[in-house]
């Protein structure tokens, strides 16, 4: 009897157990919930020739920042795909192979072509979307719109009660300015499947985008205790609670959350989240006028240097420059900026000149050269989206420009920027700053 995945796509396995465990493992992977590895390993044990189970296991290794394991497993998946597997399964494995081998442009082209034929192949459709997806890290300035367009194009392929698609369509809409519509989808999604870290995370983003700080705080307080600390997004969702604390001016609470859930010594998240969350949170604390306890900057910088020894990832590099500037590692910062400049000149950095510009601005800001920071960032403000990530994660360069404007008495420019931000997203902190400029 034929076997199928959750979306009724045929699976080339003769084992009912393997098919059931594959469906379970994929659902857990798409919801960023612990247990996916065990389910997929069980599917492989039940049918060692099941190519898609090997491919999903490779994808999970990649998501967990385990490149050697991901490469090994995708090679097995490629070996297993043959005359006994369908064209769709072969294309699925090929797209994941390209992704795992870091061939981003080819992966994007392959994934988009694949979902034109099989739009409800959720693992492949997931590759371009999300804050760390192929669109976000493509260097595009309009990646938020691209994500919305892709979801809208394939919405008809999914039922109205599909928790995974509602999550990513809703999040894409919220990031692209349709916050109310996106939040409605996300609240429906979390009602359909509460054990879903991706939805809780996306809903926290939607609440951030609308300035709904009390709702975000309540969501995280009620939901996070039920999410195992081994969950890949546990520390990052806690980071959102720390942002709410900072919005309220409560630095002690933000630091307590950092120490308990976000810092590398306690978080089981991936390095990209740990580094970006630490750098941006500590930077916000200091820039907003709060003291960063002795040793925290250096501790975060030491971890980051080991996790990402080489430049070349726009989103990571932007955060690395914050750490290097804050710790006075001028030699490391100069080397990074020089390497990034060379990549930009050679066309090897999709995000372009905004990345070394953020590094130079961070150095100027840390050294008290606020006028220099403004000169660097102001002409490039529209390019910040090109580093990827979410709107919340990319707020720090705009904050840097805004604070530099205020500290150089560029009152009219600072007021105009605050007015735009408050029109987009109500913020107690921005309201306080605006009142201060008016007085």
C-alpha cells in the first residue's frame, strides 16, 4: 500500500512505521520542537533505504549547526535516491544537498522551481522564508516582500487550518507591515498546535511590530515554561522578553533573563542566535544608558570569535563588529572591515557595503565620534535590511543612527526618525526620547 506524507505526497518506503515516524519527525522539525531527531532516526531504522528520512535528518543537523553530520547524511540520501524514488523526492533531496553545501543562489533557484510543481512540499518551501531563510540572507533589500509574495502564490495549496503555513505566512505579513493580518494568522496557528516554537516566536515578532509589549510579555511568560530548554529557540524567545524589559527601562530584568536563558553558557540554541542575541542585547543596554556588568562583553566576544572565526556572513559580521567595537578589539575590527571591503569589491558579499559600514559606524559610536557615525550610517540607512534577519534583530543600526543624531544635536533629523518609527510601531522608549527632544 502506498505511503504518504502529511500533505499527501507519496513516500517511497514500504514501511508503515517509517512513514509514520517520518511524518512525526518532520512535524517536530517544522515546529522547532525536541524529538525530531529521535523520530527521524526511528524512520531510518525502520527503512534504511528511505531517502527522504535521511534528507530530513541532514536538514535537522544543518539547522542545529552541525555541518559535518549534515554533509554525511545528505550524501547517504543522495545515494538512496534512485529508480525506486519519485521525481519529487529526487528534487527534494537535491535542493537540500545544495543548501547543505552552502550553494545559496542555486538552492534558492532550485527551491522556487521545485515548489512551483509541488507547492506543499513544506520542507523545501521553508527554505526561502523565515528570518534566516534564503530570501533574508540573499542580500535583497525587499526580502520581506519576497516572502509575502511566495506565500501568497502558494496559499491555495494549503488548507485553512494548516498550522505550519499559517505560521510562515502570518510572520511574513507581520514583518512586511501587515501586522494585524499576520497576527491573526499566527494566533490561529498557535491555537491549532501549541507545541510549536516557530509560531510562538513569530507571534512574539508580530507583537513587537505592533508595540504590543504587554501581550508579548504575557505570551512568553505563559508559553516558554512548557518549551524544553533543549529547544533550539528557547534562548531566542527569552531574548524577546528581555527586549520587552528594555522597552520598559527595566535593565535588571533584561540582564536576569540574559543570565538565565540567553547567554552562551546556558543556551542550547545555535551559534548564530547566541551571538546575535548577546551582541544586540548588550549593545541596547549600553546605548540606552544602562551599565553592562563587567566581563559580559568580553565573554560574549570570546564565544563569538570561536563560533565564527572567519568573516563572510553579513548578518553575523554586523553583530561581530558590535562585539569587537565594544571590547576595544580594534585590530580584529580592522581585519574584519578590510576583509569585508575586499569581498564587496569582488562581488562576494551579497549584502554589499552596508556590512563594513556598520562596522565603521560601530567603531565611531564606541569611540564617541557620533558625527562620524551619522556620516557613515545616514546615507546607507535604506540598505540595512540587506543583512537579513528580522526587523527586531536589525533595529540596532537604526538605533545607533538615532542616538548618534541626538548626541550631535541633530534634533530635527532625530525627531523625524522617531516620528517614522512611532508611526510604524508604538514604543514607550521612543516616546520618552521624543518627549526629551521636545523639552
